C-alpha cells in the first residue's frame, strides 16, 4: 500500500471506513484475474447458477436441495470423495494417538484435540457456498491445450434456524475447489474456429460476462479437471506437550471422463518424503531427476512438474509454522548437509549435491531465483502444496473468500484471500496480457513469500512487496553474509528488516526503532 493510501486508511479508521479502502485496493489487484465481488457471488450462488450440483448435474430439477447430504449421495461423480476423506481421518487419528498417547482426540467438549466434525458432510443443514472464481491461466504450462485453469472455490457453510425462524449462516473450515480447464473445446469464435487462449484471456481482462469466462452456462465433461479439498482437520490448544496448532488436510480428486467420477489422486508436487526416505532407489532417482539441468531450470522458475511416482496422495499441513515454515525442513531428512553412512538416515540432497548443481546451472545462465542452498531448500518447500499453504496464508487457506452471508462483515470476512494470493496477481495479469496479445507468456514466479520484481512498481510499499509486514532478508539488515537467493528481499524507505517468529534468515519489514 502506498504511503498516501496508508494515510487515507488511517483517516478512514476514524470514520469506520478502513475496510472499504482495503477492499478497494485488493479489488484493483484482482481486476481481470479473479471474481471476488460479494454481490455477484451472491447472485450466482443464490440463483443456483454456479452451485456445485448445478454444474455437475445441469439437468436436475430447479427445486432440488443443495445440501451436502444430497450432494454426496445423489451425485455419482462425487461418490469417492467422502470415503477417501474418512480414510485420511482414520490415519490421522492413529498417528496422533501414537505421537501423543496421553491426549484425548475426537469431536465434542473437553477433549485435548478437537477434530473436524465429519457429520456436517452428511447434514441437511450445510452446503457449499460460492466464495470466489479465480483465473489460473498462469498454469497453462501444465497443459497448453487447456490454456490453464479456472477455479470455482466454495466454502462449507452451516445454516441454523433462530428462535424467530430466521436462518443464520456460519462458515466452517473447509473449502471445495472445482477446477476446470480455461478453454471450452466446444466454443468457437465468429469464424467457426475454436476459441483461442488469446480470446479467453481478453474476455477476463475485459471483465466479460461470467458465462463466457467459464465456457458457457454449464461446463461439460471435457472441461472438468479435478476437485481440491482443504479441511481444518483438528485444533489442539497449547499444552505441556506442544504449542497451539491447527492441522489442515489437503486432498485432490482427478476427473475421469470414462467413469464420470472424481477419483483420488496425487497432489501436484507434494513430495512423499517418508516414502522417498525409506527407499534408497527412490531417493537416488528423485535426486538425479530434480538435479538434471532441464528439471532444475524449471524448479528455479517454479514451473517444475514432479513425476507422480515421487508424490503423496494427501498432505497434513500444520499451522502456525513460522517464517521458516517448511514441510521439508532439514530435520525431516530431505537435506542435512553431507550424509554420513548408508541407508535410511542419509539425506536426499547433500549441500555438495546442491552447490555443484547450482554452480553448473549458473554457468549455463539458467538461474533466476535459486542461487544458494537456502534458496534451494525454500523452493523445495514452496513448490509443494503443503509448503505453499504454510506461507503467508490465512490459517491453512489462501482463498477463504468473502463471507457475503455475514450480517456484519469483519476484517476476516471482507478480505477474501491471503497476502501470498494478492502478491501474485500482478504476475498472473501479466500472463493474461501476454496471452491476449498473442505472445508467449513468462510463467516463472518468485518464492511464495515474496513475489517477483516484475510487479515492483504496482506492489511497491505494500505488505506484498517491501512495505510494512512484508517478508524480507535478515542478511540485508546486516545480520550476516547476504544470501544470493534473497538479495532483493529488502524493505521500503523508513522500514527495516527485523527478526520475527524465530527465523534465522527471514524477517518482516517494520518501522525503524532508535
């Protein structure tokens, strides 16, 4: 946020208007890349135009209830999702009991660990409410033919009847993302040719009709790609055994057009650390694969696609995780300096493995972001689903969406997404502009903690780049030798990088103190 806008915000606080200013700034960042307008989302949801059941069962009766009990029992496409989630819960409970045998875990009052109540997924009082629509054409490198993705994001909500009969809505900690291909192969332009990626991008940049943005009134099977679920699986208050924590379960279900069902799948780039560490051959294969020149170049740019044989089918993400958050921290065995001896205790990557590979990549001119062992480790974390969700998220979510059902919106219900989400919007819009102009987009990205400098002009002075609360390099503040991976992580004039949340390398930009 610019200095002038911060002054306006300070004044607006006196008049109760700060929220609208923040909302306006965020809306400007998402123009052409996301639909977050509460009024439009309400219309699309309450008129049953973009509900999950309407999209997956367009021919159903208009009066068919939208509740989760019927959603999972009547739509055959979703039949595999509840049992897969149940199986992950049982694995999680067994792991928690093994790790903390003295704690009680379950649903109800007085327990040490409170589980998400899976009964709400079979309830007639809950349903998934449309929380936002996000353009991800920046992911067209995954599949060029699809032109990237469009994500319809829903938030689980419970509706309770009050004494006067009026219903109140309470959002529950679960999101349900229906991911579709950005281009509908059925659609044609004025000349009868298939709609191009350039045309899809132009429609979004022009803020066109929502029907055109998602491929017509209702998408067909060829556009369906996958469903992503994110559930706050548990909350554990601070105890003698551990600090406060909340864990989030991530799952992905790919659409199989042959069976017309969403089937349990691996998570993109979610490295199965435990399985790799337990298998010497798999460990060697993963190291050789990732350090190969072409793959290391894609890894540096954040566009790497790790083969499925190295990936996990679920992830549990603990929060809070701190500024050095990592699902693959050195203590977990992926990187531990030089390995000593053979077998299970050896790391996947030694420092010398990484230094040698980076030196060769630098000689080829392949590096943009990863220039050190610390940078390699950070990228190894933030290409994973779990690592990304730990970085600058709102709890374990990056897009909880605006709560347009709230009678009295608060900060948490007006701000639809995390700092990581907003900080990435300039890059995503640049990619749309390149597509619209018929050019080849630059799909590369910076680290999850800090966007690339391509958005520096628009993001300057904001918490997303170098303003108050931005993530920065402590080495830049003079606490040690500068790490080449983070030399651009500086703070705006008047701010300094200060240590926060027990991090050795990464701090936050705050006002200088005498």
